[in-house]
């Protein structure tokens, strides 16, 4: 409500009118000011002393307090201090009525919390002008309070939405983890170990294996572009398609990856793409047919410790229609192991901006030569984390395929002959 638009008669609605507390020891002065205030459209309550004024401040929470400097019970300055210390929902504009104009008195009033001063004797025009200023402050306060209420309500809705999203993501993570039925499994002399650590609750990496028949195992490592829910949904869809395509025992790995490429471009209607490794391993012979489609190069560590880079690079899946993928063959022998990781490892960056890369991964593999299985994977993750100062900006995943060396046969000691 703006006093500038008030009529000199009490035309304003009582329900909208500001409440003014008039605290003055002079009944005649209160009567005169009350008439002026009510003509300006205000509701008015009166107090003849400081104690009554304090009680009315607590009970009625007036919008404006007009208080004489000198009051019975407590001074106007004391009333102002007490009023400022009271808990209330809205702002109370405090005007001191005084005959004092010294700088020290004005300073004392401002320090007590007064907003304005009116020097006695007070004219009607002066009173209305000061109340106009008070109205502007109170209107701004009301606007800010209403905006704060709306903002708080919006924040509560956002917090609730965030809690729901986090709950859904935790459930989605359980479902994504369920796609990896086993983290480690042995197939005769071959052992396959899986590593998957998303950067967030869920991610776009997925690794897995599935037995195609009595002697063949299919192994895949997938890294979908992007992160979060969309990437996780894509990995689930791709994993299902890989298992479906691999049901055709006649389909070679290169044909399977090419078919997956066409399915992504034709059926999924998405801008996402993925890099992957897909391999089929013959358990009795250790022979492997492998396709690298844009994924980081697998590293083959032979039993004698030498390390070879495997793969031909290749196009990512879901980028170019009609893409063809090269297929290579290799043979694992006892003591050999093949490590495949996502670019969350090879693209790890030190605080100086250096990439770990293939060279760094090779060094980690050499350093951890005595370790096998999960112990090797955990040590590798620790080394990468140390290199990147604990920062992980991308999902991390890996597959470790090991051709286990048979345990040496220890001849039994002959029983000691009795003496």
C-alpha cells in the first residue's frame, strides 16, 4: 500500500491498512496524531507508557511504531532496543518523536535501531511524508518476504525432487550391477575378472562375459559416450543385444560388432555411440578371436613378463553405417593374461595435466606383475587414483583374462622309518 495514493479520508480497506502503534505520554498529542493517522488510512493502537508499548509490540506486532523519546517505564530508545530483539515475522518500522536534534542523540537513536526521526512539533504533511518512506520500506520487505516464501517452497520441492532422483539412481545402480551376474569366474584354466566403477551412481561402462557353449566364452567391454542415466540405459540395451546376437554360434566377433553397429544406427534412434572390445575365447586351446572398436588397446602380458599391444584401433560403434571391423586372433598360453580397460583409466590426468595413457598403464602392469585377479585390478585402480590425485572424471571399467599356470606338484616326503 502506498501513502502517496491515499485519500485524506479513511477510504483504505481495514484488512489491508497498516497498523501503527502510537506511544506517547501526552494524551492530547496522541489524540491529535491519531486523527491524522486514521485520516491517512491507518489502524492505530495507543500506549501511554513504555511497558504498555512493549506489551502491544509483542501482542499486535505493529507495522510502524511512533514513539516519543521520553516515555514512562522506559525511554523510546529502550523501547526501540526491546522491539528489535523481539521475534516477529515481518519488519517493524520505528520512528522516534523527539525535540532533540543533536548529532549524539541521533546517533544513539540509530544505534538503538530507529529507522527515522520526527522533530516536534509535528505537522500533518511531515507525518505523511515520513510514513510514505516507511511504506516503501515495508512494501519492499513484504515483497522480499513473499519472494522468500516462494523460494523456500521451490527449494523444498527441488530437495524432494533430488531425493527422489537419488533414490531412483540408487535403484538404477542395483539394476545395472545386476547386469554383471558374476565378477569373477573360472572356465577350466581360464579365469575372467571384471572391474566396473562408475564416476557417479550409474555410468556408461559395462563389462561382462557369457558362456556360448561348452568350450567358448564371449567377453565384452563397452563404453557408451556420455554419463548418467542415458548412458546407463544404452549399456543395458547393448548388453542385451550382444547376448541375443551371440546366440548365433556361426556369427564371428567382427560380424557381431558390425550387426550391433547397424542396430544402433537403425533401431535405437540415438546420438550416442560406443567403443567396445568383443572377444570369443576357446577354453581348451586358449585361442581368442577379438575385435577392437575404438576402445583403448588391450595389453597382453606374456608369462615371461613381456607386454604386447593388441588390436587395430577400429571405428566406434554407432557412428558410420556399413562400417566393417577387423578381427584378429591370438593365443593365450599358461601364465599369460590380457587386460582391457576403458578410457577412464588411460585418460586419467595428473595435476600437471599429463595423461596416464598406454605407457602409464604398461608401467602399472609391469609393476604389478606378481599380482593376479582382483588383487591386480585393485592395485591398478589405486595406482591410477594416486596418479590423478584422487580425481575421477570418467567411469572406470576393465576385464582381466588370465590363463592360470597349473600349480606345481610337490612330491610327498617318504615316511620316516622307525628307529
